[in-house]
C-alpha cells in the first residue's frame, strides 16, 4: 500500500523532527520510522473494521423496528441485508482479519454512539434506500452498497475524528488507505488473506525508506556542500527548513540511489513541496535541483544503472 512518495514524506517529517529537537537521537528517529511505517496498514484494518461494525448496526435497527408497537410499512419491509449480505458476511467471518482486529485492539473502545450516528447518517442516503428496495440484489449490488457506505464514512466528521484519535497519520495516508479499502471491498466476498497485499513491502520500506533516512543523515554536510553553491544570492540559513530537507533528500537520491531515474526524483520532490511547503517552494526546489543535476552530471557524479535513468 505504501508508495515511494508516502515513504519520502514520512522520511521528510522525521528529518524535520530531528532538526527541531536537539534531544532526539538518530536511533530514536529510525525506531519511529519503523514503528510509523505500519500505521497506514493498521489504519486500513481499523477503518475496514469500523465499516463492518456500522453495517452490523443494521441488525440492531431491524430489532428496534420489529419491537415497535405500531411498525410502519417501511419497518415491516426492512431487512438487515447491509450486514447479512454475502460480501459483508465474508468479512464478518474472516478469522484472520478478525485476528488482526484483536491484535491491534480495535475491537475495544469503540463508542456505540458513534457507530449509531454513522449508521443513521448512511440510513438517510438515497443509495441505501434504493438498495433496500431491491427484490433480489446481485452480488455487485452488495459490493456497491458497501463502497457507498465507506464513501459516506470518510466524509463524516465522526468517522474522521475516530480515525484521527487513534492515528496521527490519517491526513498523510488518507489517499492510500481509501484506495486500499475500496480495492478490498471490490474483491469481496473472499476467504484469502486479502490484507497481506497492503502490508509494507520490504523493498519500499527497508531498501528505500530506511536507506534514504540513514544516508541523508550520514551525508548531511556533503549534501549541504553541494547545495550551497547553487543558492546564488541565498544564504543557506535563510532557506526554509522543509525546503532544505527536501533538497538534501532529493540530492541524496541523485547521488546514492542508482536505480531511481533523475526525472522521477525531481518530479517527486516538486510535487511534495506543493503540499508541504510554501507557495514559492515548488519553483525554488525545481530550480535548485535542476541546477544541481546539470552540475553533477557534468562532473560525472551522478551514476545511474540502466538506460533512460538520466535525462
């Protein structure tokens, strides 16, 4: 699930912490990286479980409707198929998935009021009402309504608060988690270990992320020596901290990661700067990196493996 861009962002954030906190040691930063790299995966499991619990609330709604002294026609016609359909049940009875939920203690501390609020919000949607009127829903109808349920959840303040209360990485990893959950829902019903696809891959996490973090720290002075001459009228101390960190990380990739194309490195850090730094950072970083790359290529200090890796 983790892309190289998301790994770059996590490394950048940790380097910023290391820059701002003199008491923070590199081993602690590396531990934070290794701990934090799994947070997107844990968030994925958490949100999938909360979605399941909201769907399960349909059974309580059915019981409440049946207990009414004067039930309406809608009450009599209601079925808890949001939870009893084959797709939802495949998840509800997936032993390995539920073991992960228990491992991370996600089955503890969920506020039933929050679950009820989320279910009631979905209960008012036209999509859910239309689904309940289907005489014989097709398998794709069950998956479609679960996708609609999740779409409702990720746009609801209560669900966002539930995620943010447990995970401080929700905003950074939102697109990754949402994409992974949508893919998992579309694959239902399944009995396989579907969640393993979204575990952090060794190649991305260790071979790239850990090396980028370690190498950027180890080569800090060397990287700065390369960057300073390209700043022209700028003093290095005047460059925004995040911008300097991104420049050092990008330069580190150019010099020490032979399999990553130079164009990819430049594009990635320009895109990251658009989100995490100032309005002017994009052009600043693009200009500095362009000058750095041309200089280092001329000096034959950038060595890439394979064709097309230097442009």
